[in-house]
């Protein structure tokens, strides 16, 4: 089981709507904000390596995408 090792970081970025050429009727809602979370976790015991999961969800998506996983040997990372 994964245990959260630090406070998660949450932010938003903007989708490049000019590249996707996504159109929508007026009043449909937010079509540009991409939601992100960065969560640092450890597997099982506190002695395991610290890993950072980066997740994101597009402006019209109901599902989260695992954008990346990085690993650190430094417990203070």
C-alpha cells in the first residue's frame, strides 16, 4: 500500500486550445484549465524509496492521467 509522505501539491495550467481547435457552444463551461496534482509517496514502510506521482486531468476529461513517476533515494526530497 502507498503511504503519502508529504503534503500534495495542486495547481492548474492552461490547455493549448489553439492547437486542439476545440470548440464549444457559449456557456458550456471551462475548456482550458488542466488540473495537476503532485503526490510524494512511499511503498509500505518508511524505509522505502520516495516516489513522486504526477497526475493531470484535462479540461473536458472525467479521468486522471498518470503523467509521470520519479524516484528519489533522498528521504528529504
